[in-house]
């Protein structure tokens, strides 16, 4: 299985901050990476697919970069509704695997 | 608007078989891939399996021997069966639409999730 490692595991930030979350794959996965946002008691929500493509309806303050093994999710200007847990997921091969999550909370 | 809704028991005994159903509205299940995933505090998010009307399916190897996934196009539902349950199978179970275009995949619509507890 391809191991996905996110950093940091948790992050405190303020409204308006720029935040970067990193995801590293245990082997080359090209651009086959997704990012999801999850709020407590809710299902994950797809934000980014193909490492850089914004899912329809997702605000443009979210962006993804990277290919190969190293990827980032950037939130350009944090909004109150962005405080949540974020997960990366590789879709290069099955079994699809997820990172352990990055919990973003209010400073 | 596409909606998915999981249904099934919230409590199952060890060694028994879990049966969950996902009812889809707003799209025909014949036209897409559909997955089951689960989330537990100990193991995080875990993909279980996907299936397609064509018969194409794939399973997470550690679970493959215990999992069956099926589709009922007349009811626009798909189902998960997980046998020989242990406490380690306690989790929130999600169904999700799986977009597979070329080599890319993503889970773009999810059900709300159903908590399944394995306990005697």
C-alpha cells in the first residue's frame, strides 16, 4: 500500500492567514492526489482532484500543487468556515489510501 | 442534486455479518462507480471497495475475503456485506460516488455516514 503522510498533524491559525498543508506519498504517484475537508460529524468533502484541479463549487482560495511524491494544499486567506480537518488521498493505485489528517483550528 | 443515504444496523455482534445499503437519488447508479469507505479513530479513513454496473469491482486486500458488494439498479441502491466482524470493524461507514476518468479517481459525493458498533 502507498503510505500518505501529512504535516503538520495540527495547526492553529487566524482568520485571514495563509495556510499550507503538506502531503508526502511513499512512492511516486504522478498527480493522482485528492484533498478533502471534513467537519465534525460530517462526511469528507472533495476540494481538489488531480493534485491541482478545483472541484466545482469550491472557493478559489483553495489551491493544490505538486506531483511525484510531494504535494501541498494552500488556503490563501482563511475564513471562519475553513476550520476543519483536511485529508490527502492517493488515487494512483488501489487500495486508495489517505493521510492521517491535519486538524486546522482557530488560534 | 445527487444524494446518498446509508442504512443498516447501528449495533452488530462479533462474528456476525454487517449489511449496509446505500440509496442513491439524483443519478442512476448504472452510470458511475460506487464505493464504500469507513472511518475509525484508530485507522483513520479507509477505502473498502468499489463496484460498477458493468461488474468491475475492486477491494482493499485486507478486507477482500470478508467483503461483498452488490448493486440493485431497480431500487438505485448498492450494498456492502462485511463478514466475521470484530471490534476493529467499529467505524463510521460511508458510501460515495467514485469518479474514474482515465487514470484519475475521486470521491465527489458522500453519504452522511452511519456509525456501526461491533459489540456483544
